[in-house]
């Protein structure tokens, strides 16, 4: 299951990047060569980018590539370091859980309101669903990191999470 989730994240990120580049290229060609471009391509590229950001945030947690200041944590070794890292991950986990819960509420409210996107007339809950997906993915990855920190006997958990 875990490997499928990893592959799914990577595949979605690569395919959406290719699609977004094709859409923007088509928009530029249409605008400068034909003096007319469909408005939906710009909106679609924007929503694809939003999904990339949220899914990429989860993927970056897996790879431990989020920005963090390591100078303070490097002062500690052993259990003290694990405790400090765990506290930081719990705070981050609570933020990710907040995003997942309130993002879900936003999706449900948008579903009830019937709000649609301007150009494509898509239900607005479709772009909004990226928020709970990203928050939930980050929360899952942060739990995996906590497990990894306490399973490892060394003092410096680095690289991607292996559970």
C-alpha cells in the first residue's frame, strides 16, 4: 500500500507537470501565432498548479525537503534530539490536520453552494479538494517520520522516510 502511494504521488506530479506545460505552451502559441487562445487553458493550468503544490508538499515531507533550520537541532544527540524532532513534527502534524479538516469543510461548503469556476464552469469543489488531499498526505507522511525517528538508532534521521 505504501509503495503504491509513493508511486501515485510521483506519477501525479510528473503527469500534471507535463500537462501544465502543454496547456501553457498551447496558450502562448494561440495568443501570439493565432491572436486568439481559449480562456480555459489558463484556468486549467492554474488549477493543475494548485494540485501540484499541495501534492508536492506531501511528497516533500516524504523526502524531508521542506525548509527547516538545523543549527539548533544539531546541538543535541540521542533521546533529546528525538524528543525535539518529535515535538516539531507534532506541531507540523497539527497544522496539516487543520488543513485537511478545514479543507474538507471548504470542499463540502463549495459543494452545497454550487459555486463554479469562471471559464470552465467546473464545480469549485474540484480545485478545492487539493487542500484536504495535501493536508492529509502531509499528516500521513509526518506520522511516518515520527515512527522512523523512534525506530532509528542513529541520531540524524535523513533522506526519505522508510517505514
